[in-house]
């Protein structure tokens, strides 16, 4: 089998790796002990999470009157946080599904962790509409179940119900996709485990995976079909989230460009979050040979592209509000930029439109510190985008006597920071017990993208992938 | 009496070439265990293409049908509601509003139906015992399983060694 690799291709796996070395490197964090750094970050996250859980109990116990909502601004931080988390949850499936269909080999190093991020982010997102129901124990009312209320059904014409279906489908399909990919890797850990408890736990999680040819045959088919299904799913989810706003008649929400604009924004913030997490993870778990500057650069290019799309969307929205000649629309946008909430609009514009343009400079987008700071800036900006859309559009009602502002209470803030805490608690636990790299997938690209293998390939030598190989 | 021979390799390409030679000699490779999919092995050892995708399509069709039947019953037949004057008396006229849920439910049924079929067909379920012949096959080794008659054992082992197997184990079938 002759494989040709273009000379400009950079290796995706550094060092003189073999199949066995990949197993060692990826299993090390799972089998070893957690460092001091991990405990410190975990404690901080757990503290935030505790505050969050406290606020959740308080909200459920007392009612959503403890939030800062008022008659005019009846959607604020809750829905802002919901959309923010769902948006972050978009990168994982995009990386694992869309990039799989496009046969992008660099996805192998980051897909597992990006998908984990997706799953935890969607859980955080789902919390907010559930809490917003007030009586969370009635949450099953969103399902079309036979009932005694004169057989009253849920409203299938409503985007809010579409959202229920979209989010639950997205969450469960992403989870299954992720888990099917994890099974062979759990089997690897199972077969190496020494401690009986760990062996037992990973045996259960590995579902008795053997790695026979027929199983791999089915595995590849399932991955491909699930990727094909997840691709339109990714685009549908945030489109439907945007319809929660777009199908209403509130100036500032009633916009036909919302679906693509929301999807671009979601990918934008999702990739930024992946960058934030990967940059920390590669350092702490010593994965510098697998998650390279090249990977970060690829992600930064996507951030730059989607950031520009978001920028175009902001400007066309602004233009159309004037060009449409609708007074209410015009006022809504004028008020966004120059009204009481101008600072949130300015934060959104700077973080989302200006900052990603810096990525045009190759030196900067390959700089890890710069990327780390920028990835956080982007997510701050994307939070403000949702805040701007939601709060500034409704805080000036049609009747000036109803005009109001939104003041978050400590519960609002506690829920937002709390979900960040819960998210990091879950993510840090994941990093300790799950293989954070799709190790069996990484092995499939070693022959063509490993640093020493590429050298051998270009020198026309035999490619070695095994330790002490004679072949 | 027949014997089961496990030939272990440390390179997927060597295994693939080896399997070709074994098959050319008229022997059947019962199975191959590998840490990752070895591309090209299916045709050599006669693993047929899975029909899971066809199942997935059928599950999708089921999901779509169920969603449409359900929404027609809830929204048109059982309790029509006047919501913003949208048509509430005819499925076809109300269809645009039903598309998102139809799509989501189709994907839901396809993905989960396919995943469940995949687990059942593989006979892999939570807590099942692993049946790979050697724990190293999930790390960096590749194992070929061959069933031969006892009389041909020595000959087969010689052939396998020639193809580059690094280790050969056998057990009575």
C-alpha cells in the first residue's frame, strides 16, 4: 500500500510514537494520581457548584420570584445562560460529526473532549428552562402524554416545544455517539487495569468489546451514519433555539436571519470554549504531542470565520432595522447601541466582531497565551450577545410607562456561576476517569501523520509503528 | 479434532499481507482482533458489509411516520386549537409548523434504533465479559484466529511465522 502525503502537511502527532506509546500516553491520566493543580481547580469548581446547587434549591423552593425578573423584562439571565450554554454545546458534535464527514484527521485529537464538553454544556443549558418552569416537578407536561385535562395536548405549533424536541434529541444523540466511540477505548483501559475495582468498572463500561473485524465493520458504519445524522442536527438545534425569538413579534427578535446567525454564533463560542479547555488540558495532562499548535491554529481559523459571519449578521441586522422603515425596529436597534445598555452592546461588538479579526495574523493565532485570552474574550462576548438580544429588546416596551431595567439578584448570579462550577466539576471528573483522547482513532492516523512516520515515508523507508519492530 | 490458532502481529499492514497469504493457501481466517479498524481486512477475510444503515433508514421512516400520525391526532383530530389563526383543520396546511418536530423525531428514532441494533448485533451490552483472545489486542497487537485440522497444524504455524507473526498460541476447539 503506497500512501502519498503532500510535503506541506505538518505532522499531527509529534515524537517517535508507536501504537503502544499512544495507549500509554492517553491512559496515564486515568491510571495515575491527580496532581495538586487538579485538586485546586476541582475545589474551586466544587465551591462554585455548591453555590449553584444552593441557588437551585432556593429557586425551586421559593419560586422564580427570587430572580430579578419583572413584568417587562420577563426573560433575562436565565434564557441568556440557556442560549449561551447551548451555543457552547455546538462545537463538540460539529467537530466529531461534520469534520468526520470531511475526513479531517486533526479532529481525532480533540473530538472526545469536545464532545464531553458538548454533553456537559447541554446539561447546564437544559437546567435553565426547567428552572424557569417554576414548578419543576411539572416538567413532564412538555411531553405529549395522555392526560385528564380534557386531553389537552402540548402545542406543536410553538417553537418552545420544538426546542424541547431539539434539545432532547441533540443531547441523547450526542451522548450515544460519544459513548459508542468510547467503548473500544474503555476496553483498552479494561485490558490494562490492574486494580480489581477499576477492572470491574471498566469491564461494565466497555460492554464486552472485543475488537473483532465484524465489530469494527459495524463500528465504522454506525459512526458514519450517526455523523450524517448529527450534522443536520447541529444546525437544526440552534436554528430552533433562534426561532424562540424569531417567531415572536418583538422588535429586535423578529428577524429572519436569526437561524443562520445563531448557528454561526454557536459554533464561534463553542470553538472558543474548546480552545480554552484544550489549552489547559494539553498542559495538565501532558498531551502536547497530540494537541499541537496546528490544532489550535485550525480552531482559531474557524473562530475567525464564524466570528466574521456573526459580524456580518450584526451589521445586516442594524442596516435592515433602518432600511425596513419600521419605527419600532429602528428604535430597538438605536436603543441597543446608544441606550442605557450601550455598554453591553459595545462589549458584544468588541469581543465578537473586532477580536476574532486579530486571528488574521498567523503569529498571533499560533500563540497559545494569546489564543487562551482571546477564547475567553469570545465567550464573554457571546454571553453579552444573548443578553443584548434578550434584555435590551424587551426592556423598552411599546408603552413607555412599562419601561424598566433588569437588576440581577444574587440568585441569578449564583445560578450562572454555579452552572460554570458544575460544568467544570463534571469536566474535571471526566478528565480523570475517561480517555480524553480517542486513542483508538488516533492510532489509525499514526501511520500517515506521526512525526517519525512521516519522516520515514518521505525518505522512502519502511514505516515502523511497533516497538522494536523488525519489519 | 481441530485446533484454534491465534497468530499475533505487531503491525497492521503485516497482518493484512499475512491474511492475504493465508487465504490464498485456501485457509479460512475466522476472525481478526485489532485495537482499531484495519482497513481492507474485511474483503480479505470475507466479512460482509453490515446492513445497519438499512436498519437506520427503516427506523427513520418509522420515526417520521409516528411523528406525523401523532401530531395529526393531537393537533387536528383530538383537540384542534386556534393559535394565532394558524390552520388547525388540515395536516397538509399545518405541515410547515410540524416540520421541526418531524425532523427531530426522525433523527431521534434513527440514531437510537441504530445504536440499540448495533449493541444487540455485536452482543455487547453493559457488563458483558470480554472475549478477545489476548488483552494486548486492545493496545497494540493484532491477532488472527484460524481454525485448522490437527493434522495441518504444524504446516499452518510455519506459514504464519513466515508471514511475520511474532507470537503463536493455540487451543483445542
